[in-house]
């Protein structure tokens, strides 16, 4: 069935007092390659239909991945059966009604028009470049068209179409292995020569690796690394958890809680990043200032908690952090020595109340001294508190696209807390 037909079918066949439904369809093309050989090209759609309904305050939900009548009957009956057996939800909220949604452009024509043949050619050129330097390359070239439709019994209707393009490469030469990845909604700015040059430079720098002990030291966090920490910070910034005393943000709203060089927004005004027009609760996305020069201005809150405490329900739909004018070369001259970090991974919460995270570096760590890069060092584990880390920002570089939903700058941060060496 088409999306409109699915909506009509659900509206006609459910007996629930209230319901909300979300339908997502992803059309994907993925060209995978490993050790200088193309291994497969995967293409096709993926469908998900999720229904949440209620009888009074008793709620039930179900999801299916087919849109035929039998699947939709199963979807409706299962959700209704669960609702009839469920206790009343003390936090039940009725579905949202009609809403004026922002006009967004999350589809990039260049990504939509990218053909599988061109994707295979990108992969083959990546392989040719690796062969030319006597190395092995593996990775994936991918494009996705995502369509989302949401509707409720009370009249909310929202739809969104978005694209994403990605090309990742892991280069192995001798004992050195490193990775770069490009992710954006728009394929047009992608330049394979630039990305491969970045990959090769990382590989060459890592060839002269020296052992480095964990310690507190200045770091230059490149945009991909900074955004990974800030995403976790925003997750811990939840209004309800903070009001209930479970996070470091308790009692900090309206106060200067972070460093004065940090401002953080969700925005509809940056065309390079995606901006989903509505939340999973049917709330329109809107320009939101989360942090302004270190002052905590707003916190995300769902509809139930916003009603309970009398605040506006807000959600984070993308990330924009304005940068500065300090180049990476200038940053290296601002401190006696430090490390340049490309990426983090395996980030986990250590202490939610304190806001402390742990994780590891990846894709190459460079040591600099006297304003110049000297050599690569081993990967390191960190324990850091992101909101406190922002108070130690010494300088910001120009902001750049770090992912399809984030624009952030490079940041020079003093006394970053590394606690151990890692072997991978």
C-alpha cells in the first residue's frame, strides 16, 4: 500500500480512543569493498510502520515491516490487545493535533541523482589510489533516501524526506591502519582526492608512532571528535532527569554552567545540515538556543514533563556550534605541547550525576611540541566531564560539517584527562 492508503486503513480499522502512527521508508544503495576488491552492492527499500494507541490511559504499541492488509491487521490487533492488558499510564499524553511545521530542505538533488554506477566508480578510484601507494583499502560508499510520515487521530500530520551520502575508507599499509569517513546529506561537496589525501596523511603520520603515557595534556579536538562528546553532553542535558536530581545539570538552568567560548544551537538556518521538521511526539522543530556563551538557556523536555513543570517542550534535532578564527597551526603555538585527536569511540557513561564519560581515541593521535607535529602516539583512554571540559576551551577554529546533522569547530582544550594507554 501507499502511505496515504496505510493511513486510511489504520484510521478505519482501529477502535482505539487515540493513536499515533509513524511510517518510515529507506531506499538504500551500498557498495562495499575490502582489501582492494569490491565485494557487494546492496540495494532496496526498508519499511517500518509503528503504531501506538490507547484506550483511556491504557497504551499499547506494535511495529511491522510490511504494508499488506494482513500485516496491518496484525499491527492494529496486537497494539490493541497490549493496551487492553496494560495498566493505566500515569504519564499518558493524548496525541498532538494539527501543527504548523517549518519548511525544510533535507533532500539534496546531487545525492538523489547519484547513480549506482557512479558509486562503483568512486570505490574503484579509491582502490586505484590505494594500489598506487602499495596499500590496502576497505570501506563502503552509500546513499540513502529516507521518507517519514506521521499522523495521529487528533489531526497531526507530518512528512519529511531526506538524503544522506557517505564514503568511508580504512587504509592499511604495513602495520599502520587508519580511517576517514565523509557523511553529509549532500553528495556535491564530496571530493575523493581530498578525502584520500587526508587518509594518506594520517597513515604516513602514524608510521612514526612512539609510546605515550596517559596524562592530563592540551588537545586539539577536530570537529568529528568534538561533536561526539557534545552529543553525549546534550543527552545528559535532559530536563526531567536534571529536575529529578540525576544529572550534573540539576539547578543550572539560566546559569553560566559551561565555558564562555561555547554556544550551542539547534537550527533551521544552516542548509548544510539536516533539520527534521518535527519530533517523535509531533512537536514542530524550532530555532533553539541551548547554550549561549556558556549560559545554559534551555533544556530538552518531552510534553509530559513540560506540562508538569510548566516549561516549553523542546527537542534537539541537530547541532550547530559557532567557531572562531584560530587555525590548527596557531593552536599548536598556544600551548607548549599537546595531542591532536581525530575521533573518539566506545564512549560510555561513568557517572551520570557528575556527567563523567569514558572512551578511547581512534584513527590516529598526533603529538605536537613547539608549534609543530612531531610524531604519532598510541591510542589513549580518557575520563572527562564534558561540561567542565568546555570551561577549558582555549580557542576555536572555523566550524565545519562533522556529520549530516552537526556543524562544529575544531577546539583547543587544556588539561584533557587521559587515564590509560590502549592497544586498539
